[in-house]
C-alpha cells in the first residue's frame, strides 16, 4: 500500500526545555531568553511609529531642553523682534503653595546654535509667570512672577542677571500673581510696561525717574447675564424682579491686549467669564462688556489686521 510521504521534523532538546520552562520568556541578563517577547515589543513599537500618510501631523525640528529645565513648567515664550532666533522662555509653577519650598524661577534664552543648552540663564527668587522683550529696545526684557513682582533686565549688559529695575520694594505694587505684561508705545511719552494681575489691578510702569507706576483701573465684577447673579443686592423692582447692576466686588485679571496701533484702548480678560473694553481716559468704567463664556478667560488677542 502506498502512503503519502511525511516530513518528520526532529525537535531539539533545547526547544523541549524552553517549552517546559515557565521562565524561558523572561528577560534575564546574562542567560539569554526573552527573544520572543523582545520581537513582539519591537513589532508593537514599529506599528506605533508607523505614520499614516493620510493624516496631518507636526514633526519637531528642534527641541530646546536641558537638565536645568527638566520637569519645569513652561509659563511663557517670547521671540525677539530683531533676532528671530533668540527665544526667551520662562519656567515656573502655576499651582502656587506658599507653605512649600518652591523652586526658583528660570528665564532661559535659547538659540538655534545650541538647542541643548541656553545661551543665557537668569534665576528668579519666585516662579516666573510671564515675560516679553521690549519692542523699541529689544535688548531689554521684562518678567512678572508669582508674588506680584516685575523685573526688567538688560541682556546686552555684562551683568545681565541683575535687574536694572524691579518692583519688589515698591509700595503699591501688585499683591497677586502677574498673569501677563505688555510693552506699549506711548508715542511722545515713550514705551511703557502694562501688567495685569490676579489682584484685579492693571498698572502701567515707566522708568523715566526710576521705576514708577500708574494704576490704569481696578477691575470690578459685573453682572453676567449668562450666569446666576449671586452678587446681587437683593433689591427688587415693582414687579418683584431682581435688579442687577455693577457691584463693588473686585475680580482677578488674567490677560490683556491692545489693538494694533492703539495705546489708550485695551481689552481685559477676567476670571469671572467676562471681557471688558477699557480706556486709559476712563479708569472707573468699561466702554463695553462681552459675555458668553462660562469659565475663566485665560488669554485674549486682538486681530493684527483690525484696530479699535
């Protein structure tokens, strides 16, 4: 009787031992094993790294990082208006707990020449929350910190890490976190620095006779029609309806911006879900109010192709 041919494959003794050994697939240094698991991990990694040709994605060209900034939060980034390859990055924590020992704030100046370490580093006593280069004097940069202080540095100086002006010892400075600052050109008056803080105050700083300040406004909480008026006085009209209106409760400011070519009109974003159009000439009232959000407004920007 003719039977079909059968190929008999002889198993090696090593294969039998690996099949019976429950530890054969473990990664044990110096003893081999784990090849199967390693191949599976490489296959999974290959699938994860495989790019879909139909999808849109960003490929990082440069990564600016070093051991000093490892694990720190990036709070602000600004690019120098004259040298576009000079980038100022501030580092600091947003969850401020004054009962704990917090790390120093860092202001790092990165360039494309060396993405692995900053060209210059400035250390601050407190977390730095915002920074911006001067537009008229690009060698100067201002920073704000978590304790309501501002400092101005001249990075062209040999002693660039020492501020040429700071508000730390000035009475009447901000009492809360400075969330944003902007250099504003006042034409004949020169360039001024405007800051907005969690204490609700918007302040303009000048350096004509040392560091001086002028309070532009104190942000007040307005009745938001999109929210329940928990701050109403309870006054009623003849129909028994609550009468809304402006209260004298302050609110925290989070962001500020000036329209292009404008130095007297600005917009302020607040933590009570509203945006206010303000004027330097009328510090006690808003020109317009904008409602619509149901949470804090962290950033506001005016269209660069539109002015007030």
